[in-house]
């Protein structure tokens, strides 16, 4: 039975003692180390091997300060020296310089215990495997089994490269098919005929044939977490696709559809406005609506025990002939170019681990840069 740990921020010494009390077994997603990795080259390579193997396989936990016997947790062995800050900085430096491509989202937390501390390291499943260990002239790829880390074979490497491309293609196909249905009025709920419809698609890794169906009853109980974009009133219920939260009113101006596999589609109409005898799509308005929705729904997926990484797409339907305002319209001297496409599809982004709103906004950077580019700007300008 897999060991369930809370979010990294909520882990305490009690959770770690419970691993020992229940003799938790090392697994595909859990590894114990009795002592901190040595500061020499061999210790550094061993640490990078363990982390990259988790990221390349299924993600998971690396806990330093628990001894194992026969593959099961047997004793708490707190780290006394050196201090936690020094060890954490050393390991984080190794992660920055010793693995290519870098593994985004890996987090380290010291947990005080007895007269010392343990280090709990959360490694997300990578959205862009394989990662190779490059430190000290190494050039090796690792995977993990229940018995531990091992060097990947040629066929396993090839499959990882194929899988990375396949996931991106799967999400693109899902997004494009759903956008086509919305344009035809055949989506979960027919939308009001308002110009400029914001569509946010979210696809956790567990939705790509790599996890169990989500608990729709729990999604219904968390209806506020899955409320439609920018709404306070909504009508929750179930439909043929899973769980639906429809914005209130005689005509639907937006909805959130949670599919059984954990995929999410959220919409909001009326994102196109007329001003100064021009048609506009306000970049800042899209940023606010999309980033707030993404953070809300990612937190909801955490509660539903979906598996990261999480793919995110932001699109705007009905933009042909409009301009993107990436700055204050009233102070523009040179107008940005007119859009000649009917649908603005921003680049697909990846949230490596659940994280917080700041992490989500950082992950959306490629999409926001492209949105600002459409408005004639070189890159996204964060609000000050």
C-alpha cells in the first residue's frame, strides 16, 4: 500500500515517526537515507542519481534521517551536523548545476526532530524527462524501481523521449477538440454569444492514462474551489462528462467542467470590449482571470489527489479584428497590430508541482509573454 504524506509544508516530525512505527516500505516513490550525503564527488553524484531517478519515473519522496532495514523504515537517525541551512544550500546548488535539464519544482524541508533534524525532499514527476546527471563529468540517466535507482537502458530512454512528446501532443489534441466544440456551441453548456471567450484547460499527468479517476462526489463537495472563472454565483451538478459548475443566470456566461480523469475546462465570456472606436482584448484582464482560476483549480486537484505535473493552456475565442492591449489603452500612441486569427492559443505551460500562486504565475510566464507579444510588447510586464 503506498505511503500517503501531506503536502511538504505540512509535514511534521510526527509524520516521520509514523513511517518508522508502521515500518513503511521503500517503493517506487519513497526512499530513506540514514545519513546526509557526503560532500565529496561520490556523495554528490549519489544524491543527483536518487533525485533524477524519482523525477524520471513517478516523482516521490527522499527522506534523509531514517534508517531502513530490509527496505523498510526502522529507525529515526537525526542529522546533528552540519546545520540544516548549509546542507540545504549544498544540495540545492547540486540540483542547479548537476542535472540537465534542471528539475523544476524540487523542494527541500528541514524537519526538527529530537536533538537534530531530518531533511524531507519532495521531487515532482517531471513533465520533460529524461534528466541526466552531469556533475563531475558524469553523463548518466537513471530510473527507479521498488528496489531503488538504476541506470536506464537504451529502450527506456527512447520511451521517455517518446512519452514527453506524446503527452504534449495529447494535451494539444484535447485542447483543440474542446475549443472546436465550444465554437460550435456543443460544449458542456451553450455559452452566451458574447465576443471574446476565455478558455482555460488544465490536464494533470494522472489524466493521461497514468492515474485513477477522481472522486466526483468530493469535487462536488469542493464546489467553491471549482467555481466558474470570476464568479460568485453558480449551479453545481453532474453531467455525462463528470462534474459541472455552471455560472448562474438565464444565459450561461461561463462554466467549469471537471472531467472524470481530472482534466478541467473553464470558460468566461465577454473578454472583448469596444473602446476608442477599436475592439480590444485586455491582456491584464486575461492575466488576472486566468492566473486566479489556475491557482484555484490546481489547489482543487491537490485535494482530489490528482498527480502533477499539470499542463495548462489559455486560449481566447473570437478575437479576429481586435487588438491586444498590453498597456493602458488611454495612453497608447502607437496601436498594437490587429489580430487576424479567430482564436488566440497561447503556449502550453507546465506546473511541475502543486506549489502556491506565485509558483503558478511563474509557470504561466511563457503564455503571458506570448500575450504581451501579441500586444506589441517584448515580454510580460508583472504588476508592481
